[in-house]
C-alpha cells in the first residue's frame, strides 16, 4: 500500500462528532425540545480560515442526534452531515453530502441491516457494502463516545480499535493513546492521538485531539479532516472550539439548518 493510500485511509472524518460531547456535563440538550449549538473554525497550516463547522445537537424522539453544516469563509454552507445514535453511540448512522462535487458517504440502516455507502461525485454510481458488526467498529462521531466511555481507563499504552472508512467500504485497525496533558486557552486539557496500528504507522499522518479535562468537551482537533480540497484530497486542518460560545438555540434554527441550500462554492486548498 502506498503512502498516498495510507494517508487517505487516515482521513477519518472525526471532526463532525467531536465538536461537543453528548453528556450533560458538555452542555448538550437536557430535554426533547432543547437544541445546543457549537461551532468550530478550521484553519490551514498558514493560519488562514478554510471553513467553519456549525453543529446542532438535539434529541430526535429519544434518539441523540446532530446536524452539521460546513460553511465557506463567506458563511455559505457547502456540505451537510446528519447523525443518529440509534442506541449505538460508538457506531451511529450518518450521512455526509458535499454539494460542491456530489461526494457522499455514510452508514444507513435498512431492513434490520446496516449498509455502508459512498459516491465519489455527482456523476458516479453509489457503491455499497454490508457493515461488519463483529466486532462493532467505531463510526465517525462514535470516536467521541469511545473516548468518553474509556475516559478513566484509556492510558498511554493505548487501545486498538476498528475504525470504519466509508471510502474503502470497510475498516482499518487504529490505535488511540493518551498523550501528555496540556493547557488550551486557560483550560486544563487531556490529549489523545489516533494513528494506524501498524509497523509503519509512526511514519503516517495521525490525528490529535484535546478535551477539556473537567467537562470532556473538545477543544481542538489537528490532522486530516473529512472535508476534501478542490483536487479531491482530504485537507489537513486545525480546528478550534470555544466552549464559552456554545449556546442554546430554537428548533426553528435547527429546521432552517436542515433545509439550508448548499450553495457554497469555496475553493478549499
């Protein structure tokens, strides 16, 4: 397997689900009518803003859910992602749709089975495969649930876990390890690293995330994101979240986000 393939294999799309945890300590909804809004800003290595992630976290008939809009620097949305736990926080159903190219990926439930799907562009046919649930892989935002579940036990020796890569219609084995604690904007933070669990994994791109040590809210993400550049490659991004700007919003705001046209045409390098 070439370095390029490995690099794309590491493009896990973790950013969507890590913006805020589902627990009450993270400021998530506490009743069926509440909607929590969280925002992250994704910057390139030179510091310029590439895009903004807008997250709405809510309860959908007892099913913890979220909707994400990815916005160009001018504010126009260009991609949308929806997630539903469906009693499986580590492995939610989800769909990402990038209207710039027609790229689409996700996992859906149908007839008691779960199916992985991916479409490379608006002119391509959708490819599908049955999801192997033995063992149950970590899917997208499920990494966030995995971190919270193993908060007190996950150490520097790390855990190995299967992570779903929709573009491959399958999983790869990754290792997550706790790194040294740090401070981010005055917050005591725990750091974790996710990398391929292989002999050459040390030489490949990895993902670093940092959580508030008290609230377990995500403060930063650094690595290959799930958004693709104009040439089709997943971008390297540093995404920062400011918990002080999290807020409660109305169901109308959520409904508007769900219906917002994906008109953004920004060129993301």
